[in-house]
């Protein structure tokens, strides 16, 4: 018997034979729209009923200090899809067009062996909110596609399927219809060789809140709603009307997510399916006197988002709260790092997977979030800003200088601005230094909004963002080149 055969036989008998590479898990990325981190049962909200997400949280890594890189729809989605910061891509305003030159998430997943699928809201195509999106503008999501660019008529929302430009409509309340479609897609994928990656992009609980299903709204009588102490008394009546529909959307979505997770159990693929539940940004609902339906501002209700990651085959179903902050460009570097697959060189976010795989926090970690050109906020908080979030603090700098400093552990409702407190001078100095380090890392000089608008050759409407009419038609932007795109 040749020597190498004897050697391999001995290795096998000793239990040291090379192990075959583990099959990659399926990925389901559940993205809600405007679901703030506090509006969940597991987060302590006294109103909302979210039993399925509460159970998911008990089985997941729960990133308690997750923030949206920009708390508004299009910029978050562009950052998620590219792994880059808004000031690196020019995607810092709603309805901007994500250039085809950016290396998209669908391409990254396909290049790593995944079959890709996208259902729901896209909001990255600057050719109109109701326009057909051809394959060339889908950032690599080419295999299964039932998508509308943007539509907030949840009881009659549109979509396009595959390569057909025929405008279709989801039957009834779109959350329920999209969930059924996702369930069928998953059933059809069972037994296929390639793992699937499904982005499940829901439109709710984004306003209009009153359009939530009546049966769910009835579960939230106005006189039983409990508002946080940072909502001014003068706004209580208005806020309760919005909150009723908001929580109804949340509960309806929780029910659908429960049905989606149950399908995985029924098919026997839940163990090897990685689940992410998160949102693109939060909702102010009157906190700090900011009108209901607003976001964009640096406060917790707007910027902080839920972030759950469950992967039973690797980590079991005993959940753990993660204090280490995470922001949007970090999400897929962290997922790819956790799965030990190559992270695209274009990604600017951090791989935080060691927090999960090594069961430890990253001490004194800070993440960056921002808004170069906030529009339509209509309050003292409608300023351009850059911010850092740590496990304990939120620090925000405006163009005028240090603006907000909150101890989020002692003051979770952020009612006590510490920026001028002498006893916090050292904390402020340390966080301000960290902020500039993070900005230097992505070559963001923190200039006034017009500098970025001019740099990216954006057309701005009267409302301060990309213009569109009542039909959702957006003037096509001048083609833009991006730095570092592949």
C-alpha cells in the first residue's frame, strides 16, 4: 500500500480527516419600514403586542444599540445594499438613484453561491416611485423579483414580477400577500442545491398609520395607549391617533413574521436558515415635540432600530443581548464574517462577527450615523449632523459644534442634554475625537449640505429632497460616478 494511502487511512482512523465545508445557510433578511427599536414587546413597550418577535428575540442575538446610518428610507437601503456610507455614494436623500456602478448586495450574494430573491419595497431607483425596474438596476437581485419601488397604499400597492413591465397589485393588505408569496417561494426552494437569500422588504409600519387593518386597530383603544414622558402634553391627542394605527401595523406584521417562521419549521429548514429582523429607521411619534411620522433626526426614537440575528445550526436558540453598537454598513460584513465567506473589498462597514462567534463584546466600540441634508423635519432638530453611538452614550455634532450628549443608560428617553455639563467635559472630548476619527476613515469633511448636493450633482425639489409628483415620477438624475465602485 503506498505511503500516502496509509497516511490518509491513519488520519481518518484518528478522527483527524479534513471535514467537508459546511453548507451555507439560507438567509432571510426581514426589513420593516419605520419600526423604532422601542416599539416591541421585548423592548418594553407597554402598548404593542409582538409575541412572535418576542419569541424570536429570546432565540437570537439582540443588538440593543443598533442605529440606522441615516434614519430615512432610501439612504438606509443604499447603505445596506452597498456596505458603504451615504457620503461615499451620494445616497443621502430620499428617491435618489443608486448608480449601477455600485457593487450590489445581490451581486455579492450570487458571487458567494446564493440564489437571490427580493420581495416588497425597493426605493433605490430614481426613475419614479411606480416605475418598472429592469434587471440592470436591481444590484444583482435577478433570480426572483416581486418588487415595487415605493408605495404606501398598503391595501392596493403595486409590484412588478420578474422581467415583465406589467404593473400588478398585491391582493388586499400587502403585508399578508407578500408573506404568502414568500412562503411559497421558500417551499419551492426546498431541495435545491444552492442556498437562497431572500430580502423580505415590508412597507409597514410606515405611515399612513390609519390604513392598518381595522381588526388590529381595534385592539389599541385610544384611552388605553400609554405614551412616553418625552411626548409633550399638547401633542398627546394627535400622537395617540397615529400610535393606534402604528401599533396595529406592527402587530399585523408580527403575525405575518410568525407565519413566515412557522413555514421554516414545517419544512424542516429552520435550523440552517439565518434570520435577520430589523428596520430602516424609527418613528418619532411626537417624542421631544417632533411631529408624528417624522424621522431623520438624531434622537433615539428616529435613529435606533431593532436588530435580531438567529442561526440555530451554529448558535442554538438561546438568545443573548449584544451591547456592542452596530450601524447599517456593518450588517453584511458581520454576516459574511460570521459565515466565514469573503467580505467585498468595497465594503466600508466593520465586521463585528467576533462579537457573536467568540461570545464577547467589543469594549468602547462606537459607530457613526448622520444626516448631511435633513429635510421636512420642521423643528429645532432639523439640522445637519454627524453622530456616534456607544453602548452608553449618544453624541451629536451639528455644523455649529457639539450639540447633543445623552447618557442612554441613565436617561433612555434622552431628556437631559449633557453637552454643556462640566462633569461630562471629558466624555464629550473623547466622543468628539472618536467622531472625527470615524469621519476621517470615510473621507467625510462634514461640510454644509450644499457641498454634498453639488458634489453629487443632485437636483433638489422645493421640499428639500429629490423631486417627484403625486404619481411618484422622479426626474432622472444626471448619471453620477462613484468612488471605489467595482
